[in-house]
């Protein structure tokens, strides 16, 4: 929400002020720690944080889905219009965007309820197997007990005894909630069915708040990006949570890359083209991050892998994805590839997604979020896609022989020679 709504009316919001020596302490040239006071449920909706902050324009926003989807039931109605501004559906759709990377989501369940199955041997993956339809019925409130939910693999009840289903929600305007509405309920992609808040329900204004609440309620279910659960450091934060499989597929970046797991969406840059002094700069930065930098990093990574055993650009998925041939590598895939290599490429700390936090390179290791198979395979051969079309368009698996051969044939002189001979016959 913060990555799009303030840009429409060019509203100033709070950001870290590293020059505030009373609230920010610097260590060396690249690290600073600032004191920020407030909680997301109150200060987040009114931008009333205090501490080492200053007001400024959003020069380059980030959203989990394209801004055009943040409308109607997914519009951030809980946020102050006087602070963040307001926007029509047409205005949100008209915002300039650049794709960053594909983010994989999942459903996390508190499996400590006595009747729920044990977790799988894979850390962070539960023994709960849901069909997409069963998950949709949980989200729209049709199931209230896990003993009534069918297991997607056996047809038996998920729970052997009564365990209540408690849906834990993010606030409207959350990109994660929007992605969940689209994927499971088809909201604004042909249907008007969306997650409905229940009376007295606690809305969570951050993923950490959502997962913390779910971690304390046996049988609770929440929606989240999978790295929040699969990252080993996060397992200690929410030890009671594990991801469910959907239609028999465990969530992973590899499964999303191969086309088997569909709950993923494109994160988006939103450059501010109207803020004084940032119009040209923010658009140029978005273009650089999406195109130029990933290409340079990918080139270096490809060269390094040529000298690494089992990493050569032969008949592996590296060549299937066209890393050696950039005309075949979609921009989003190149960005994925670059982000994956950042930890070994950049020495400075990463700015976190949050406006008010700075993480070290080790803490913000995007290899936990994306993986090489996703970068190299998932987007191969696809035209530009956006959320609704991506959810329901026929999926191509670039690892199939026909697609792999098509990739090689485009740059294979022998293929063109064979084609001419075939036509002459």
C-alpha cells in the first residue's frame, strides 16, 4: 500500500532520517541504527511514528502485486486518506510499473492442535494437504473445523479429532491478502468473491504481526510469502507454523519454477514520475534495477559457473533458460538472477523492505526468497503477464522437450539448415 497510494497524490510520508544524530547512531560509513517508536496497527495507518524520521516523497515504491489490483475489497480503507492520499481504480492502474521478481506465497497452519497430522520431514512443510478448492472454502469461512476439511491426497479428514479453523488476516491493501484473494477466490479476475472480515476480527498490519498471532492459536491458518516460514532463522520465531501443500505440491521456489505450484505473483516497482527531482531519477533507477544491473550480474555469474563443476552451460537448465542468450531471458528472470547473486556481489548493507529498518547482507539474503531454478526457468518463453492473466492462463513448463528444443533451435544454425532441407524435400 505504502508503495503505491502516496504516489498517486504525491503525498509525503515518513522515512528514516540518518542525519538525526539524536535518534540514529552510525557505525562506519555503511551502517546506522535508528530509534523508531510506534506499532503497526495504530501508527502504521496514520503514519504517526516517532523517532529518527523525516517526511519525504516516495521516490520508488514497491508492491507485492501491480497497483491496479489494490481496489474495491483490496483497497487500503484502514489507512488515513489525509496522510496517504486516496486513489480511484483508474489512477492506480495508470501508475507506471516495472516488474522486479516473482514472489512465492503459501498457507501456514499452526499444527499444534492435537488432531492435526505431524509435520513432514522437510522443515517448514506440514503434513496437511489441501486442494485449491478446500483452501478457498477455508478462506471464505465455509469450514470451521479441520475435522471437516478433506485431505487432498487421501480424501479423509485432515484432522482426526475436532480442531477449530481460525483464519488470521492481513488488512485490506496488503499485497499478500490481495494475492490470496486472486489465486484462491479469483477476486477481480472474473469473480466478486473476496475474503470477508468477521466481526471483532483482529487485522494485522504486517506479516510479522500476522504470523505471531497465528503461532499462538492451534489450528490457525495464515497466508504469507514462503520465505517467512522456510527461512531457518524464521522457524525459531514461529515454531508452531508450517506450510500446507496445495493440490499435492509442496510450496517452494523450485516447484513454482517448474510450473507445478501456482501461488506466486510479480512484485512491482512503482517509480514516482511527479515528485520534484525524482521523476527522471526514480524511473531510471527502476529501469536500472530491472534491466541493466541484473544483466551485468548474470553475465558475471554465468562466467563463474563455466569454471565450476556441474555448473557449465551445457544441456542443463541454465541453457534451457537462455542465460547464455539474453534474447531468451525475460527481464524478470534476469532480475531474479541478479538478486540471487547480490549477497556475494555487494558489500554494503541492504535497505529492508520496511521503511524503518536496515538489515545486513546476511539478514537480507534474498537467496532465501528466490532460487536459481526460479530465475532461470519460470519465466522462459512467456510474454509479459500480470496477475489475473497469469493466474488463469495455460501454464508452460520450460523443462518439457518441445520448449527446450524451441529455445535451442532459435540459435542453432544446424536447425535452420535442417529446416531448409526439410522444406526442399
